């Protein structure tokens, strides 16, 4: 992504600690912390939002459906989809990437 940035562009990431690079339960908190700081033409990219299809499973009785990461991603996806402050699209690239930007 950095290679495609225009002059003066920058990438800010939450992955500052290797112990927290897969912190799915923190996605919603990170989103709410980052959104007010987002540049006018900035974009938030959230990775793994399809979680190998587990977020789409309707069977609440399975272990994967009750998994804290799966539940957190479902909550995050629903929150972003219903957030009137943003426009979002979920891409089916690899394990799912949501592109989120503030509405004009």
C-alpha cells in the first residue's frame, strides 16, 4: 500500500506491537478512536472482516460462531454498515477487507 501513496501521503497502522496484530475484539474500539482523526480524503482499511466465512455463519450453536473473535467481527461489521457517518464497501479479497471513508 505504501508504494502506491501519492507524494505527502501516509499510512497509519495500529499494528505497533506484534502481540496485538490479530486483535479482532479491539476492532470496534480502534474504529471509534481512528474515525475522528481520519483525514478528509482518508480511508480506513479493516482486514479479515469475513474471518474465513465464520462471520456469515447462521449456526449460533457452533464453537466458531461463539468464538470471541467471530462475535467481535460480526459486531464490527454491523456497526460500520449501520454507521451514518461513513460509507463502506466490503471486498472479498482474501479474508475480506472493508474500505471505510467518512461521508462528505
